[in-house]
C-alpha cells in the first residue's frame, strides 16, 4: 500500500509515548527543594520537558539563580527521577499503535531530550528496543528545537524531511519540525498547554493516543 504523506514517523518520548510528565515535574521540584532553591511551578517545570537535561535545569532555575547550582540540580533531578522511572508506563494504546505502524512499513524513530542511557533503559523496560529504526538523544546532538535530531535521523535512514513527521507534546518538538522542514503533529495530553501547541500550527492535534492512531491510519 502506497503511503499517503509520510515514510518516516518520529516520536518524542516523555509525555508523548511514555506517561512521565507528572514524574518529571515532581522530580524537578524535589531537586530544587533539596538545594533550598525557589521551587518551580508545575507549569514552569513542565515547560522545560523535552530540552536536554542541563539546558532544562538552567532554564527552569532562571537567570537569578547562581549557575553553580545547575550541575547540582541535574544530579538531584537524576536521583529523584531514577527512584520513580521503573513505575512509569506507556500511554494506553501506544503499543498497539506502534505495532500497527510498523506492520504498515513506516520507518519509526524517537527524538528525545533524554540521555542515551535514559532512553535505552526506558525502551528496554517498555519492551520496545526492537520497535524503532533509529533514535536520537539530547546528549548526542543539539537539543530541541534545533533541527539536528530530525536531520540526522532522516540521513541515517535514507529518508526525506518533506516525507517525515514529528509527533510531540511540546512546542520544542513542533518548532524542531518547523526548523527542519518536516511536518509536526501535536498531542494534547503531555507537558505543554493546547494554546501554546496551537500557536505552532501543527498539521493535526490529537486529544489522546487512539485519536492519533486513527489519524495516522487515515492520513499518514
């Protein structure tokens, strides 16, 4: 069957495939609390999800906090997140959607703000190591919204950016797609609010995984 628009479908991980937004937010807040720093709001902590870890901690602490705290925030965040990450689960319907897309012959990839070690651990725990044709992490290349992750994934898989779609729950994902000349699809159940996602003019915006699965089946 000829594919309609896309050959390569790239997913963000946290907040798009893995139900981890709340855990990441709480881990950021706990790290700040450990260091006696101002505790970021839920919105502020959620906004930096998708960035590389060091950059995320820098942004969430803001310019008024001494940069000497940035590496300590990273260390405390990792501590809190690692005590919880074994409890995380994929969103309902993700496994079935990925199996279906794989059977239809799409190339599947992940572009994430996680580290390589973190993504491999998550893929292994979810039993998805063999599902994706390629993956890119923030500690291997430029962080979102720089287009490098998508450029590298298409190059590695011999694909065309014009026939590539990036699916994510943050404006970082959608801006990366725009910067790379790829299409972008928003999911509304993750870290960033709907109005911010809509401002990036995604091709489609899915309320949940079944709606995303259905749209991809009909239009991708």
